[in-house]
C-alpha cells in the first residue's frame, strides 16, 4: 500500500533535467521495457532481469534529495510539474503521475550520465504512470498549502497530516483518483461527487480519462444545450453507430484544459463535444493538442 506522495519540478527542453525519460520532445509518454532500457541506457542487468512492469518510465533525483529517496517504496506516488513561475503560479501544471515500481539501490552516476547527459541525478527509480492535467492551484488547495506556496525545483514529499486533511484522506485514494489504482478504471467512471456550490471543477477528485473530474452539473448543462451529439473533431455520431444505446452520448472537452489555465470555475462556452477517441487523442500529448490541430490530423 502506498505511503507517500512525492512531487518535483521538471526542467526545460534542452536542459539536463528535462524529463526525456518520461516524455519525448513532442510531449508523448515514453514506455520502456527491459530490452529498451538495456539498449538505450545500458541499464543494470540486476534491475532489468527483475523488472516488475513492461511499460515504465525512468526518473532520477540529485544526491541532495537522498532523505526523500530513502523513503521511496514501490507503490508510492510521484508527480512531475512543468515550469513553475513564482509570479504566475496560476499557470503551473502537473503533467505526469506515476507509481514507483522499482528503486535502484545505490547512487549510479554513470547511469545518470547515460540517461540525461549529466551525473547530477544519480538516485534513480522506475515508474509506471500516465500524463495528467492537474493545476498547481488545485494541488495546493487540495493539500492545504498557503496561497503563493512555491516549489523552486526541489524534490518534496507531502506530509501525512496534509494527506489526511485533504479530500482524499489517504495516499491510495489519491492514487486511485489519478487513475493509478491497481485495477483498471473503466473509461468514464468517476469518483463520488461531493456537494459543492457553483461549478467548481477539478478541486476534489480526478477522472481517469481526463485526469481531472469535471463538474457533472456543468457538463449536464452543456449537453442539454446541444443541437446534436456529433463529435466536433471527426463527426462521429454514437446514436448512428450504436442505435438507442448511443443516444445522447458524447464527451465534453475543455478547450482550455484546467491545468493549463489554473482556473477553478468554468462555463458551457468552454466545452466542446467530442467522441471518446478524439478526446483521448487530444490528451495524448503534453500540453494537450488544440482542437484545430487534431482536426488537421484527422483530415490528413
């Protein structure tokens, strides 16, 4: 059972600590297995021979983060946030969440050099995770940090008392909300919706397929105002394909994802009707594709 939630700020493109072992330059999630870890990074054989997963990402932290590294255990949650400006915290966005699946026992400066071209990240671990869209403001609100709290690149751990006081109460509940549970989460399933005023979105629970749960009241209002339920990207009509089963079914995509704007309240004008396939493709990259970008891909 997970005991800890760790989080860290990632570097910029072109810098040694850019998360190229998590995502590629286009923002697509990397997926390594034992063979590719050996081929690309000459990973230690004692790790690859006992690799518990075939679909992992790699991360490392500086020696100065040893106190946190020593607390890491398989199953713990690790979050990565993109660039975070002290003067524009509302734009901060966590883009990756994973469960730790293996911790390399000793500092490995040579492996750090092979992976990142820098010996500065010798405390290395493997993760199984996914891209998410979780704003810094929602995170600090959920875990009770003061307004203006800033992460200046350190590796951090959320104190147990903050987890207990959060809407999730436990690390496992938070992991499940991120879609990191041990069992697959059915597409479209959501955690129970707490009572709330207005259309406050994403502030408490996260949807598996969008990483953040969207306000059911807002989405319901949006669907009620639609003239049809065709995908605005590819034109797919669920009712035409599935008959009665598909009548009235469509997903709502936030044109400006919550994690990119830091906003907590939305309006129906911010939503676009999309089919499940297009919805997933929009969030296939980090940052999310814009609708016009995906339309251009579909047309070609």
